[in-house]
């Protein structure tokens, strides 16, 4: 337990937190951007799938007649 206490470091000068916050902000913004990109691509793929299903149903209806 005593060994773990040496790993913690809380700086007296709070300006040392600025680079860590900036790095965290960059990664959070990148994660949100990737998340939005995945949603956008997923919606496009969903639309393509619906179009393909409609075409297949149309072909199936033509074959059954």
C-alpha cells in the first residue's frame, strides 16, 4: 500500500494541470468527432440497406407474378 502512495503526484503549482487538461480536451473532442462520424456513416449504410431491401422485395414480387 505504501508503494502506491509514491505514484500519486499533486503539484503545488496548479499551472501544471494546464497541459494535462489541454491533452484531455483534445482527446475528448476527437472522440466526439469520431462518434459523430460513425453515426453519420451508419445512417448512410442504413439508407442503402433499406433501398436494397426495397429492390429485392420488388424483384420477388415480379417473380411471384
